[in-house]
């Protein structure tokens, strides 16, 4: 957490035998109350910093829109736009 309602993160996403990507937050993500008791909502944009396997030389962005329940349950939806240079 970088503030009361902002965060940064980095990590890896694996796509099985196809390979995967490494990412870092572009700016800051946001997290806050959803208006539904016990449920938070958030969003973040990740910048792809490295690709492996089929995703070698990939660049692009991944958006994540998510909710977090009071018991830590997460629903996370991603939209991915990658460009793989030949």
C-alpha cells in the first residue's frame, strides 16, 4: 500500500506451457469501498516488462478490475493487450 487507497505491485503471470509475462504497476492501483457492505473494489494497470516462451519480446498493458470480500475472497477480471515483436 502506498497510501490509504493506493498500491503498487509486481509479479508474474504464467500461461502454462505457452510461457508467461512479468509485470509492474503503471502508476498506482486503487482500492476502496464498493458501497456493498463487506466488499471492496479496485483497479490497476500493469505494464508488461518481460515475456517468456510464446510471449518472449512481448510488450503491452494488462488492466485488472477486482473485488475483495470480507473473508479475502477475490474476483479479478483482466483485459490484456500484448504486442509480440518478431
